[in-house]
């Protein structure tokens, strides 16, 4: 079995906040992005969540995060495309990317969570016959490329300016930093064909097997097999990893109880779609490294994204990030950028 060789380390946070004080939770999430950058993490990602105590607009949040950080990649995993207008969202993402000086990484999924509640609020008329799947993502990526609109002689007039119309700000590099959260063989084939990066986390579809690891290895193999020859892409693996080393006794008990409450779902496929879940990796750094060394999927990637648990507190997230950075990631081959190390010791 190959030894993991991680070259890029990122984290994904749910962006929790309390109903009666959303500012505090959002501010603490921004501070977590700053903390991750000081530790030397390569990327900080936010979930986009609708109707929940989380970030409903990743573009808005990451625009703020871009002003609070200087180096770290800023990602979102994932934006459900069904609620988005492919042109208007492309404008927001392009603006956020320019403000962050080209650090944005954007992950998408298909579908519409809570569609029965939100569909009629988002769309005028029946949305059930619209293309809310892969085609909508492809349209957004095409918009990001910034092709001119109209005929070759089409111009628009604005105060002090006459120009050919296209998405503004024009930043075609962002179209090469788009990811898809693929959990099925069909979805990873489509992502590969579009040249999108692949996000694969702790949830996959058990299409030909009841075993999570086998299913995820099949996804990675199919994605790479389908890629057009010579097209460079990125694959990032998500895992819930919770080290106990610097946590106090009460926090350790909380972490173990969290993992135990989610263990039953990992024992068999769930629901009609046969969803498979990976077990959470909870323990001391030594125990975690033993389990990760035995994970054949981790050996297939160079980018690891820590999926931070829902409903934890900022100090717990910071402890997790600290222990992973100092006790786990270096043993997986990861090294922070020299500039991040210098910043951390100032």
C-alpha cells in the first residue's frame, strides 16, 4: 500500500451561527479563515447552505474573507446550482475572485435542497421543467470565460465608455478553478469531460458495491479514465478528521460521542439511492495516522480537505486545525509554504 503524500491541505467549515446573533458566528468563521492562514493551510472552504444556520451566499462571504486574508485559497463546497442564475452568479464570483487577487476555488453540485419550500420562491412559474443540473453549471463556466455578447459590432454605451459587452470583471482564469462535488459514476464522468476539478468527500453512491472505499476508488478511477488526454485537473479528498491530543477531557468525550452518533449510517447503504458514508476518523494523532495510512483512497490523491463537523465551537475548530497541522499533516508529507511559516513565527 502506498504512503500518502499530501501536498495541499485545506479545511471546509459549515459557518455555523446562532439564530439570535448571526453576526457572532459569521465573524468567528472569518477569524477561523485567518487562523488557518496563520497556521499555513493552503485552503479555507465554506459550505453554502439554504434555510439553515449557515452561509446562504458563499460569494458574499468569501468576498469578506478575501479582505481578511492574503495568501490562502478561498473555496466553496458546494453551491447547489439549481437555485442560481448562471450569469448573475458568474458576475458575483468573478468580482469576488478579483477582490481576492485570484484565490477563489468554486465547487458546485446539482439539485435543489429544500426544493419543496424554496423552488417557488426562487422561480417565477414552474421550475420543475428547467435544466437545474449539469447544463446549468456548464452555462456558468462558459459565462466565466467572458466571451463577447452579440455580434462583432455590438457595443454598449456607458458614461465615458463604449465597449463590447461581456461579463465583467473579465477574469477568465476563474473558469479553470471550478470543481464538481461528484458522488456517482455519471457525475464524475461529466466533471472530467468538462475539465472540472473533482471534490470527493465522505458521501458516495453505492452503485456496484456496499463498501465505501471500493465505491470511492471506483469514482477516482473513472474520473481519471474519462479525462481528455493532457488536461490537468485537481482531485481533492474530504475526510472528517478529529484529533484528541490537545483537547481537554470534556471535549474528548464530546468528540467521541459525535462520531458514535454517526457510526450506524456507515454500516450499510442508506435509502433508495444507496448512499454510503465514510466513518469519522477520531482519535489521537497516532491513531489517526494509523487509520489514514490504511486508507487506499488517500494514497491516490495529493490534496486533503478536512471537513469540520457541524455545530462545534470556534475554539474546538481551532484545536482540530492546530493538531492536524502540527501532529498529523507533516507525517503525511505535507509542508506549509515558507512564507506561511515565517508569518506564523512573527
